[in-house]
């Protein structure tokens, strides 16, 4: 890690104690620590110009509006969207996916239309589609997965309308072949939704180059606040879609008989949004823009973690589906249940994830009821990996195996 | 603290679960599931003449959920349904009430075994693991009442 980056690693949560031990936080795929700069941006809003946006005819409201809209512009550059109006602030990836399912679904989908998802999806890219399917009568189809993850051709039916896929699995860190799949979808005029929640923290995403129709991600997985996320959508689509939630701020004119909706992006941002969250999110993007993304093979801390875990008897899960692309390591350890591992590691100050990782269908495919997951952030060190390995030795000792 | 919950008794019951299996002619059958962590327990038992004549479980899950199920089946075998409900209540209170204290001699002997779970209170995210089998039992007993009568008649 170079000097400049070290200087920027200012996270107030680092160095905290838990259970009388140094906190070793290894659950970054779930959520990341907030950068000091993010917290400061939020604090500034709350203490210096706390006001609603798009409404007040006074200085602090205008300032809040300016700061809020500036983040939209940052996000536009961050993912290379064509226009600011294609960027909608939501409550997170989940909020964005629900918005697409509800709004795109109600506008465009008909009975027997096919919605395709992959086997690697997070629950939040499964359940909204199940609901749309049961309401409208669409069919949810799953891209079959082979052991070596070579799906050459997606067996799209005549009525295939939508491909909604995650870029990277939150459970096993493996990528879907999104470029290949997008190409297949585009040949048949199928619209594409990309869940980039796990990709954005580690890869530059360019929506024009990818040619996806929608892309979603969350602020709290890139060192920003919880409760803020992004929905990118191509302008033409967003313009024709019905609003998701309705109320204040998303209208041009309201009479008791009818309403003329506001233009994009306000049409999809009903009510007072998470203003401080959005402003903090902008600061998080500034930080992520400074990270030099490195290929996983060059991530020495990840490689060390993987090697040491294998040495100590852990079986890394998921590699039969492809190469791990982000610093996520899910494993099983002998017959020890992940919850017992997590509870005992916690006593040593080590935070890992254990359970079904919000990806039950994938775990069923893998034929494991639960996994232990270690996921790294920018601030994790060699030291953290040493603590983890010592922790796992301790787990074995406590459980006498 | 840790060694108290992952003590010898729990590790033993987890590795060598007692009363493991399925009773095909059970009067009561229930699948308990903790969606948060995926622990699963399938509990079958026979109530005859108001006594728990046989009880078995099958399951997948963490050491605590499996050991708790194993110890529970041991404790409930041969008890009357009233005694079983009393033990359920004691176990439940033990894990959820701060001011809990052992009440009588009948319960006291129960404590020699089930008391190992007292310390789970210090691990709030794991209380549900310890109570899964007990809640399943209680639910099955309540829900299956009419069917139980049918079988007896
Ligand atoms: C791949 C993926 N999609 C969606 C989500 C949901 O994100 P959020 O909880 O921020 O809405 C997550 C978060 O765990 C994720 O990993």
C-alpha cells in the first residue's frame, strides 16, 4: 500500500476495541466503515446548513440543494452516465431493485414474459422479481450454472424481456460473465439490470461501455453512509416508466383530479430524501475515486488470507464456479458450524459473517447450509489476517477439534 | 464465558446426539426452522396417557442448537405433558429473564443439564439457537392437540 493511500485511510472505527481485543473487521462485503471525510461531510450538513432541498427560498436550503445535486453529478461521472437525470437516489441497492421491478414491471411487462436472473443472486435481486411474476404472471427463469460456470448460450425464450444479474456474488466473490450475457441480451432487445453492489467497491463501472439499461449499487459498501444507493437508468426508459412512490417533490402540478409528474430525476425521488446520507455518499465517491483498484491476483493481503486459511484446514467454497474476483473468501471448516466459528472469533474481536449470506438458493446449489465469510476492505492489513488465523486456531481449541 | 457455553456437555451432545432419528408413528411432528441462521430441527414424539413416551429429533445446525435439542429430548422423555410445559417455561424464562431463579426441586434436577445454557444469555444473537428445539416442542404440543386425541381414541 503506498504512502498516499495510507494517509487517506482515516476511518474512526479502526483501532476500536471489542470484547477487550483490537477490533478486526472482516465483514466488508456486508458494509464498510465510514471514512472520516464522509462523517465530516454529513456533520457539516447537519450542523451548518441543515434544511430541506428543492423547496426553501433561503440560503441554507439552496446550499443543501446545491450540495445534494452536486453528488448526482459526481455519480454521473463515477459510472460514466450520459446525463445527471439518469441518476436516481434511493435507499440502497435493495431500494433500487424494488423500484425497477415495480416500475419497469408495471410499465412494460406482460403475462408470460420471461425475467432472467443468475444463480448467484442476492435475495434482493430475486424476491422483487418473484412478486412481479406472481402479480403480472411473468416467468422467472434462472440461468443454469455449470460446474465450470460456462454458460455459452442463455436459453432465452421468445418472450424474454429482462435480464437482471449481479456482477459479482456477495457470497463467493465469483463474477458472472456479464459482458457476454449483455451481448446476448442486446441481440434480442432484452433489457439488462446490473446489480453492481459488490462490483463498485473493486472495479470501475462504465454504464455506457457496458451498455446496461439499469445499474444499482449502495453507498455503505464504498465507505459511505447506510441508507443511500443509486439507481442508474437509461433516460428513455426512466422517462416512460411509471413512478414508484408518489407524494411530495415528484410532481409538477397536482389537482384533486390528476397529477402531472415532475421530470427526471425528481419523478423517482418522492418525499424528503436522505439528504445528509447523499452528501456523505458524495464524499465516499471522492474517496473511492482515489483508490487504485488492483487485480485480485496482486492483492497480497487477500492472497495471504486465502493461503493461510487453506493451510489451517478451511475449504474455500465457490471456486468451482469461477475465479474469485473480489476479496471475498467463504469457507467451511471441518464440521464446525459457521455460527459457532463467528461467536468464538467475536470473543477475540474478529468480525466475520456466518450464515446463508442472503443467498440461500446459491447455498443450496453449493449444497452447504451455511458459510463463514471473510471479506476485506481497503484498510485491512497483514496483521488482521494473522489475527484471523490465530482466531481460527482458537476456535478449534475451544471446540476440541 | 466461552468455555461455559462450549463446555464438555454441549460438545458431547453435539457430537453424539441422543435420541437422534425419526418416529414414524409419532403423534406429534414439527419442523422447526430459524430463518436467520438456517438451523433446522425435525422433532417427532409420541404422547400416550399424557406421557411423552418417545421423542426423537433430526437436525442441522450449530453446536448450540443441536446440543440443546439432544439435551431437551433426554429431559422430556417420560415426563407428563404438564411437566414438559413447566420445563419449557423454565427454560424459556432462564434465557429471557434477568431476574430468573430456580424455583423448586423438580426444576433443580433439570438444571444440572439444561442449566449449561444459562450463559447463552451473554450471547444474545445465539439465544434463538438454544431455544429452537424447545419452541418447536411447545408449538407441536399446542397445535397437535386435536390430532393427538384422534390417535388415542
Ligand atoms: C450483490 C448484492 N446485491 C444487493 C445487496 C443489497 O444491498 P443493500 O442492503 O445496501 O440494499 C447486497 C448487499 O449485501 C449485495 O451484496
